[in-house]
C-alpha cells in the first residue's frame, strides 16, 4: 500500500474536500448551486453578425502614418520640432523632441468612401469598400511587452485571458474535432511574451490557443506512430484518461491536467478531421496564386492566410496570424527598408484572403481584423525611424457585420493623438465581442471572488462601426 499523502489524503483539509457528507458535501452543494466558473456561456446574447474572427497581427507596431492615415501636414513640417501646441508625448525611447519625419509614400484615395491608402498596400487598397478604417485606436502599452499584452488580453500585465480565450469560453467551438482558437506565426521566432498572448490566464487551460506550425505540417505529431491503428490508439487514450482522472481526483483543482486530458481527446478527434482541414493540396493553383503562394516573398503569410480561411470554414472560432514574429515591424531605424519588405510580404496575401472570403460568401460572417500593438510617432528616431505611438494609431476591420467603406475616428493633423472617437483596446475588444453576438458586460468569469471581464469594466462597443 502506498504511503504517499497525495495518493491517500489524510489531513483535515483533504478529508473535508473528499468526504461524502458533512462540510465537504455542504461546500459541494453550494458550488453546484452557483454557475460554474469553468462552464462556458455557449449562447450569444444577441444575433451575431460574425461567426468567426481572423486577427492579422503585425507584431512590432506598423506605422499608421505610412500606410493608412494620410497626414499631408507631416511632410510640410518635416525636419521641424513638434509644434508647441502639442502636448509632449511619453515615448519608449525618449524621442519626443526629435524632428518630425516625413512620409515618403505616395497616397491615393480608394473606393466609394475615398479611403486613403499608401503605395505600400496596393492590393489591400482594391478592397477599400470592404474596409472599416479606424484611425483613433489607443493602448496603454508603451513598450512591446505591454503593448502586445494589452492588445491581446486587455492588460499591460501578464496573467489575464486572451481575447481568443474569452471568445472560446463564451461561444465554444463549432467543430468538436478542431480547436476553437488557433494561432499561426510566420516564423519560428518567439512573439514577445510568448504563449501568454494566446493563453487562458486564470481561466481553465482548455480555452487557450493552439499553436500551429509556421512551416511544413501545420500540426505536430498528429499522425499515429508506425504500426499503431486507430482502435489501438483509442484503447491507449482511454486507459491514459482513466489514470489521469484517478490522479486528478485527489487534488483540489488542476486545470492544466484537465486541459491535457481534453487535449489528448481533441488530438485523437483531430486525427480524423484536421488533416483534411489543413491540407492545401486540394486548393487550386489559381487560389494559391491569389494568396501569393507563387512568390517566395509572400508565400509564407499567403499560406497562413489560406490556412485561416480553411480553419474558419471548418468551424474554428478564432484564428490569429502573426506577421513579423519577434517584433520585426519595430522600426526605430530604417523604416523604409523594414516596412517596405514587411508590407510587401502581407499585402497580396491579405487581399487574397478578403477576395476569397467574399467569393465564397464567407466575408459577411467572418470578421477580419488588421493591426499591431500600437502605431509609430510622427517624430523621427535615429534619423530615419519612428518610435512607438500608443496614443493614436490605425486598425481596420472587414466583414463580420461592420459598416465598411468608411473611416472612423481621427488623429490630430500629425497623427500623434487620437482626437475623435478614441477607441481604447478595451473598446476594440468590446466591439469585436459585440459583432460575435456577445455582450461583453455579461461575459463574466468569477476568479477569486471577483467577476472578471475582458475589458476590466472599462470598454464600450463602438456602435457607429456596426451595420444597422
């Protein structure tokens, strides 16, 4: 007989936790009478416009001033100091008093709404009538760690659930054989903060994102070992699950182990369905070309965008694609070379994604989001770069019930501060959930006696952006 206490609880606390009656039963009954904090909501609070989300995350902070937010005054004042009428900003590298840096881009207006787009995004520009351009975004994160964390979780500090985890918790997955939340990077580089960006924080680990490979087979270790048939695999998993449940039964709460048990089961189910969902060999050469997979400079992000379309087509709720993993969009120096290369790598794939979704009748129920953790400053840094700017930057959305072909909000004449309809990250998250049919004020998870929300009780859905 084993003598380890964790196999056979003998303490007063363990006795009360495992007793069939007495205080243990009273505590259990009290917990059972309340809504389980681990139980997903699973019901939208209103008619959903979007069924799924594809978040195109440009990690490192793309410059809104050189892509989507046209500021002619910036070039007129280039080389001068920030006018005295502007409040001096707090910048990550302390470049607030540096000369203003011109935008060397050429700009044109596109679509019926006359949206301004620079020559760095010529393919995306052709979809201007499908875009809702938000020029007044703001974040609390001034550096990459805080900015990426804020855009993903609503807080500059780690430990909170990601937006994808909240969506999975609130709505679940439409396909029990695939994850509800998938993350795909464009390289093996580590995104700042790592897996916490798609983690579940204080929620059960089952809601965290599942990372797919950036190259080769999208899902690691999905195939059975040689000589292992499906029936034998089923028997092994059942036996392993029984051992894990027995081990878990003598412990208070172990969501990581619970997630591992469910993960094994999901992996088994994925063996039947996932290979077909991620198999791009069934796509036509014309479709692959549409996504830029015939060009080595656009092939990686094009492949990821096509995978995202196939995943949401098969019921995955939330897909996040990272461009520039490892903060490669960061451009404190040499913004021309840095952004020129990165914009080229994503422009055609993103345009292909929008065109493909629209052609298949999927865009109206798929919310596509473009942006980074913040924008860049109008002031220069190191002569030919721009510093971080969380006080006013651009993101855009398409499909999923947004009122497209228009620009919303505004920054000042130099693109430094949001001055009209400022949307903090909390408002952006609330708006995304609203489009998914979820009232963010009712999507609550009780943690340590506190009712927690994605927006930390500060966000509001931006109703101007929504279709009537």
